C-alpha cells in the first residue's frame, strides 16, 4: 500500500483509477451478499457440498478436458484392455498429494493414477506397481548443477521398477513435479525431470516392454529423451481429485484426449524466454551453436481420431473503414467492424472426439513490428465419426488494432492473413481480408 500511496501523491496514479479498482471488488462483494451476511452461517454444510457427486462429475470433466496428448507414434495409445498385466511405475503414480495440490479441496481423497488404472481394469489384469524413485533426490536441487552417482538405495528402487516392467505386458511411467518442485516462490534451475526420474524411465524403456509416460506437473518440462524414444506421452498437469480416473479413461480409450497446450515447451532452459506469440526474427533459429525450435509448440495437442478442415469463408473480404462504399466492399465505422470467419470441421476418424479449432491473424504490413501469429479465437467442438460442424469466429476492432509509435490503439489499413488450425504450428486453412479507408 505504501508505494501506491506515493504514486497517488506524485500524480502517477489517478484517484479515479484507484476508485475504479476498489469499486470492482466491492461490487462483487455486494453481489455475493458478504456485507449482509459476513460470516458463514452453517460451516458444517461445506462437508456435504465439497466433493459431492455433482462436484466429482465436474472434477472428472475438468480433468479429462485438460489432458493433452503430446505424442502418439504408431498408435501406441490407447492401450488394449485385453492385456494380462501392466506395470504402473513412478514417483507420481500413487501420490494423492497431487490431486489436491495447487488450490484443490482439502480433506478430499483423490483418485491416483494407480487407483484409476486398477478401477478401470479390475481383477482380471495383474497390476505391478513400483515407485522407482522419489520426485527429487537427496541433494536436489544442487544435483542439477553438480550431478552425483546413484546411491545403492536409488539403484535398488529402480531395479524394482525394472522387475515390475519385465513381468508386465506394458509399462506406464508417471513422472513430473512434486509439491516441493513447483509453486509460488519455487523457481527452478532446470526444466529437466528432477531427481532420478530420467534414469528411471530409461531403465524401464530398456526392458523392451511397450512404455507410456504420463506427466503430472505444473510447468513445461524439457523431456527431450522421453520425446525421442517413448512412443506415447500424456500431459495431465495437476489433474485434481478425479485425475486418476480421467487418465485411465484416456490411457484405455474410453475418452478421446482433446486438450491443447496453453504454453510452449522449450527443449532447454537456455532457450528462455521462449515466447508465444513472437515477433519476426525475435527467436531466430539459424544459430548452429545451440538447439533451435520448441519441443512442443503453443496450441499443440493430438487426438485418437482425425479432423479435416475445409470450406473457409471470410465475410466481407474487404472492409472500407470510414470511406466511400466500393464494389464488393462494406463501409463501416471502426467500432462497427465485424468480420465473420467461418469453416467446416469433419471427424474423419473412427472415434468420437473433441477438437479445439484455433484462429490466428497477422497484419502483413504495419508501421510497427507486430506478432507473427495473434490468437484471436478458439472453440472446442465434439464430433462423432463422419460428423461435420460449422465453426464461426467474429473479428472486431479490438482484434485488429495495434499500438502505434505514439502508443495509440489504432486501426492501420492493410491486408490481414487468417490462419486456422489445430495448433500454432499446425495450420490447416489460410485466407486473407483487407481493411482500407
């Protein structure tokens, strides 16, 4: 508060701005009735409400829809339910803390990945569990810069995981963050898997058994080795109380993953800052002295089915802003710009699934440098096999204006490129429209 008071005294922050911000907070409190009833009248009612059946269904939906399928080479996923045995391995495979971590409900027993798989497969499939290692090793994070040889105890844990994999038809290795590696005031030296997790998955993979990796984490991870060798990778983040059920649904094909990355995964911490969107040449990738490109780009996310994008329509294709009407042109005021971007999406696969259609734009010539791809809309749609849906986005002045050299938010006449796809680097349709005066 003291720095804010100084800014008000210096005239750098207007009292009107401060009043507006406080007014927004007070308005919400009035709407919620906090000033009329400042105290909870029946505290015990929370026990009945929190984690009710209805809440569990919402938690399950949230967990399912947030899961991102990062890699699926040779249709490694979904797994068959007809297997005789499965190894569930990793420090996060049976950790209930992660189901509640990061602002989840307290005193709620969540479903771990191990429990989700057991519930899915029942007694007919042998589940061989081994922790393999802890999320971090004894001297972490110092070992990220000064590696140490594995202790005998660490070797023994990994050997148990290898034995579990050898006795199984397939291995699911659950890796990622722990409550001590991510969160507020928890920056890291590296984005690699902490502790002995890389050694663990390498040892399991070396058994020759089909291996799938599930990540439970709160930040992007530079899983370069995993990405190169492991055919199936699922990003589940911190999935909440029903996370284990949702992950099992995805692993065995009872739910088709449709989530997309809202962040970029760099290959190494040395690439940071690695931004999206980015400006031309801001992340130039011509250097031969470092690795280039992202591990996974913004908007990436695979599916068990396939989608075809077609029939892109832009209406109108040319808009005259504040000028005389011309043939095939629409004359409008800036605040009335309304451009419809419409396309068709068809499920061309054999499974029902969700697709997140993403719209990006870029003005080709501007007075200042602008981003190469501006995310201007996205829509999640569910499609049955063979079904087609029409998706429509609307672009307005705020979507097309830019900050000029005088820091004015203005419309600059010119041609705009339209890019629509399944990810920022998976563009399926391209189009163009023009603003003129």
